[in-house]
C-alpha cells in the first residue's frame, strides 16, 4: 500500500537510492544490458550507468484505516516500505525529466477521486510513455494497487478488474511457459526462480485482480505480456506479474516490499531467508532499470529540495497500522522552497583531504 519520495500532488515524492539501493523498498529483477535497452527503446546518449538513480514515488489519499488512526490532520501518505501533492500536468512534465523512474505503490484507494492517485498516475504514465518515445529509458514499476493502476491506465481508464479474495495469502508463482524470455525474469538467478516457483513467499493483500479474461477483453494483451498467474482463496485465477512488451514498465500484484520491511504480527508475510532473497531480487531489478536512465536534476540543491528525507517517517506500527512506517502529508504539502542561506558542503567531500592525509600518515 502507499507511495513515497519526491512529491507528486497526489503526487510523487523522490527516493534517492544513492549508496544503499536495498533500502529502496521496492521490488524488481533482471538486468538487461544497456545495449539491449538502447536497441529496444531507443538511444541513450551515454553508455555509462547512472549510479545515483532517483525514483519518484506516487503518494495516495489516506486509507480509511490510517485516516481513522490519525484523524483529520493528514491528507495523503506513502508507506515507508515503499510521498503527495495536487498538481497539474505541467508539474509532471517538469519533474519526470529529472527522475530516473517512477513507482506506483500499493494501497487502498479508489481510482475515481479528482486530484487523486489515479489522476496523478495518468499524468505520470503519459509523460513516461512520451519520454520513452523520445528515446529516454524511463522505467515505471507498479505494486499491487500500483499494478492495478498500470493496467487501468493502459486500459484507457476503464474499470477492468475482477473482485478477488486474496487477502493474507502467501503464494508461489505459477509461471507461464515462456516467462524466462521476459525482461523481468530473463536474468533472474536460478535459485530465485526456484524459490518463487515453489515456495509461498509472495505476500498477497488484494481484493481486486486482473484475470486473463479481463486482460484480453480490455486489449491489454496487445501491449503487455503475462509471466505468472495465481489463484485466489476461491480458486479464481488472476495475473500476478506483467511487463510491457516494448516499454520498461513492470507490475506485480503481490508485495515484495512487505517481506523486506513490514513486520506486523498475524499477517501472512514470509520473512524467511528465501522470501527475503526473492523479494530483494525485484528491488534490485527495478533499481537496475533506473540506472539505465541518465536524466538528472540541475543541481544538488534542487535534489535536496525534492527528496523524501525532508519529511519525517511516522512509526504507524505503534497504532497497529499494517505499515510499520509511513510518510504522512498535510494538505497542500509542497517541496521545500528555501534551503539554509549558507548551504554547507557535503561532509564527505569536505573531509576527503583529511582522510587522505591520515591514510598517508599511517
Ligand atoms: C487542487 O488544485 C486545484 C487548482 O490548483 C484547486 O482548485 C483544488 O482545490 C486543489 N485540491 C486540493 C484537494 O487541494
Ligand atoms: C468511487 O467509487 C466507489 C466505488 O464504486 C464509490 O463508492 C465512491 O462513492 C466513488 N467516489 C466518487 C468521488 O465518485
Ligand atoms: C474480469 O474477469 C472476471 C472473470 O475472469 C469477470 O467475472 C469480471 O466481470 C471481469 N471484470 C470486468 C470489469 O470485465
Ligand atoms: C498463508 O497463506 C497460505 C496459502 O497460500 C495458507 O496456507 C496459510 O494458511 C496462510 N496463513 C494464514 C495465517 O492465513
């Protein structure tokens, strides 16, 4: 559930993954070489990987249960295991060319609220498609409700979903015959594939899903491929992993970030070493996708104004939310517009000389 990092109104917040990509919630998988990418999606001016990718995370309206716990104070949130604002299209057109990818987190909200999750998602999706058409490799990832949002947007905003009973369900993936030829799984280590195929490590918490019938009926099969399916508590088969046939867009109906970061008791979330290994694969995959994108902010000051670190994470687990931590946003929250008048240099850079000297001394 929920989004995070540079704010999109219902917006996007940025997560920087400098240094510790594994902290980047998400999920993800295979690495395609930059050459593959370029030949598939167009040209990228540089063959260098971007080692400091910054990903926008879509925030969403407060869920019913969070709103109940935090009364009227906040308007939107992003579960920290995976940030908001009310913006027009221009906002996304200006921000996306600075980012290296976008994440649609899971959660619980409707797609019909004005200035909401789905409207913001529409802008992000459309701008991401345009960027890719211009030859920029701009990846998008959707988890759970984010998966549903991707397919909803791809289906031109038509409600294509089926009702599903898949709450608290731990499942192995039923892979399709040719899943290994997908980008998401082509380079997945064999042990990760074996775990996903045989152990109930994927955490499912959804009341809607997309069936093969919905997929075909709404024309999604033309542009998207299915890599795995699953059955809900009533035996209804639903699609659990997808990727766009030509664009670097990926969706999973389950929650890799929950294995890694959500610890509320009584939930069917495996924290076994195998579950962690498999979940981390998805996170690594998506971060590696973002590394293929060389876009950047104009300056470090510009990055600092936008990143999620400007917002405190609230320990929502204390109120027995399903999320351990959330970024909670008041109405009309915006980026920092002013930074301290004297903007100190990064400590590491300032100390570089000192460290060198010490080393030489020894
Ligand atoms: C969103 O912005 C529009 C126009 O800028 C404004 O009319 C509307 O009240 C805002 N909505 C929210 C929920 O802040
Ligand atoms: C959105 O859809 C839900 C479910 O159909 C409905 O209950 C709700 O009233 C709708 N909200 C708006 C703002 O139309
Ligand atoms: C999606 O497919 C299921 C069966 O697979 C069906 O029951 C449901 O009505 C479909 N939803 C829509 C919106 O067509
Ligand atoms: C977790 O999901 C599996 C089915 O995939 C089920 O066998 C098990 O009973 C579930 N556990 C709980 C606590 O619901």
